[in-house]
C-alpha cells in the first residue's frame, strides 16, 4: 500500500513533467514565430514547471527512503525542502521573467507575428495541461475522501507537497493560457501590443502568487505544522478502538513527512495488569499503529491515575 501511494504521487509528477516538456517546446517555437509577450511568458512558465517537476521527483525519491540511525524519524521532511526549492524556481524562472518581459514589451513594442501558430499552440497546451491537472485533481480528491475533506481543503491542508505543487502549477497553467489567449487576441484586434504585454505581466503575477503559497505551505510543515482536528480525532479513535486501551490522557501528533506521523500518547490500559504485562501491551499497540501507512513511529507511555482523560469530540 505504501509503495502504491508513493507510485501514484510519482505518476502524477511524471505526467506533469511529460506534458510540460512538450508544452514548453511548443510555446518556445510559437513565441519566436509570433513575437508575443504573453506567449513568451507562458514559455518561461512551462520551462519553470518542467524544472520544478525534476525537483518534485527528487523530493519523492528522497522522502521514500527508510529511516536509519542517522535519521530516526526517516527522510520524509526532505520532500518539503525540495518542494520549496521548486517553488523558488517557479518564482524566479517563471514569475520574474514573465513580468520583466512584459515591461520590456511595454517600453519597446515588437511588431505582431503569426497569430495562427500562437492560437494552435495555446489550444494544444490547454489539452495537455488539462490532462495533467485532471490527474492531480483525482489524486487530491482521493486523499480528500479518505479524510472526509473537500478537494481544495485537502490541497491546502494536506501533507503531500508534490501533489499540492502539481495541482497548483497545472491550475495556474490553465489560467495563464486563458490570459495569454486574451492578450494575443486583443493584440490582434486592436493592433496594440499593450494587452499582450499586460498579459505577460499578469501571468508573472499569477505565478508569483502560486509560488508564495507553495513556499509558505512547505515552510509550515518544515517548522512543525499542527495536525488538524480531523486527523487527531482519527488517531484517537484508532487508539480507543483497541481492546487494551481504556482512555487517553496525552496525544501528540507531528508530521515527519508526506502522510507520515510521529505519534506520542499517554494511555491507560484495561484491567489490572502487572508491570511486565503493561509494557508488553504498550509495545503491541505501538507495533499495530506503526503497521498503518501513515504512522512512522509510535511511542506509548502509561498514564497515571490522576491524569484527566482528553476529550475528542470527533471520537
């Protein structure tokens, strides 16, 4: 199951990578032929996305490594590091280049070129980006259903940075293509290059906004993003459903990677067991928790009699 989920995420990134390589090459040719600022911005956008997919694939491979003595909590947080690098790449290679080219077009307008090739490439790009976006949407929707969330809520709150990045970048790509179409069309109709240049700047602003959101989400998970109430409730229910657990007095959940939790809990054991039997029971519950795909490590301790039980409304 763990390998299957990791492969599903990698497949989403690979589809996005293949689509972006084809789209970037086509947009570059179209930009050179048409001289469109919006098309140039879209070409920069697609090449930035292509580079980002490489970083996201590295993130998937690095995060999937098993924990060892040097990294007892595993390598999961590497996914956030590499995904943040990808987001910085989107900001610099995509947003900055698009805005600068748009400003340059406003200052020194270029003569119009072949609009037909620009429209054709935009249409092909929309189809390819749409295929990639649908794959990312389906993956996020599947994860959202498992946690009883809405898809967009899962995109923002989910712990998988690669799925979030592909969804956000492909969504921005589709919006960027519409902006580019509007800029090129208005350039053709009015004869003025201003709409085309403004389109390039708008694409850059769009990419900057997406990059800032992605950087912030990765930053939050790196510094210790709090686990949401639904995740906490699910873990508490899993513990309390165990026949040997009577109550929970302390529960700490921490993300150590995409879909990976470090669990620390203080619990009371059913019955009046001897110290050795209590230790055996706690280790048994820990192993059962760690068998679940979302738990990297579980540490359970025995609660004292005077500790109040935690209240979990969702349980």
